[in-house]
């Protein structure tokens, strides 16, 4: 069935890949283990995130190989809402893929990201952009032109292995690799953020909707 004949929120979708996130928390984000019941270390959250889609579908539209950049602003406890968010969609996306990704990352498509439709009070917008997600060794980089330029690396643990918080109920996924930003710069929507050395996360994602 053609996507344009299906109501948004009823289209089946899947995303498998990796998400990286860097926020203004001075140490590892409390939201992962408190599930948003503990405030960010600075009392509020400012963050950028990148999603690499290794395999994905929105209805019959293939979204594999595309990248998405996000900007998030949360005034206090995660669960209290009043978020502001913006999305940068890979400029290689077809029109159908672009629309599908906007629906997914605005929460309109329901499913794993459906909480955005409840928690985000102001969706600042979505736009096409060259969104580059690179991996070099253990470092992950997200570049959205000059708007988001970030790099995160895992925090080294015992015997040089990654520190991983496992078996969580965090919405992104159960296993979160503790990381830090070697570069975290946002210049978008009137925001000027620099989060070098601040908290970061790496998560393998397996999302779906609409349920």
C-alpha cells in the first residue's frame, strides 16, 4: 500500500544502527539509570545526537544507510517534558524517506520514539543537511556542516575495555557505553554550545513502530 494512503502513526517502521549523544552533564548522564527521575547534573539538559541507520524501513521505503542529527533542549527532569528539539535529515534521503524520518523523530510515527510526541513541546524544525556519521577506531564523529560538529570516545575501563551500563530500561536501548566528548560543538537555532569533555553515550539501537 502506498505510504500516502496510510495515516501517520499506522505505518510500520524499523531502525537498527547506532546512536551517539553528547550533553552538558559534567559526568555520565543520570537519566540513563534514573530513567529521568534525577535531574541532569547542571539542572537542565542541552544535547546533540547522531543516528546511523544500518538497516531501516518506513513502510515500503528503505531508509538504510542514512544518517540523522538531532538537537535537544530539556529544561529539567526528562519525564516532565517541555522539550525543544530539531532534526537534520540526511540530504541523500528521498522525499518519502525524508518524510518518514521526520515522522519518526518527531514522535508522530509512534513506537520507540513516540515519547517525543508527548515530551517535545516545541519542534523547532527539520531540514535536509549533509549529515556525516564516521567511525575511526573507537571514536565516533557526527558532522552536520558547521551546525553540529562532534566526536565521542568510550571512557576506558578495567584492562582498557569499554565501560558499559547493561540491562537498563532506558528508552534508547538496554546497553549504554559510557563515553566522553572530545569535541561537542553546536551552532544552530540560536544556540552556541561547546561540550568538549562532557558526558556522552554510545548505544546500539533496535527501534520499531508503530507499537
